[in-house]
C-alpha cells in the first residue's frame, strides 16, 4: 500500500483542519481526491489522535 510522505500528510491534515475542500486540497498539493478522502476519514475518526501517529 502506498503512503503519503510525512510532510504531505501533515499538509493534508492542516488543510482539513482549516475546512478546505477536497478539490482545493487537490489543487494545492496535487494529491488525488480519493487519497484525500481516505485521510479525511482517518482524521475524522474518533481514534484520530492515535491513527495520525501510526500512519
């Protein structure tokens, strides 16, 4: 399974925190929207704090 590099992960999480849309994040980073959706699901889960450190 492919995983985003740590700096891109933190960028996605930061932009999600700032309520940016998937399309806006895609335009800024070049990351596919499906990938952003996957990280959004991780970020929004109740176990987000432990999931973020294990990715």
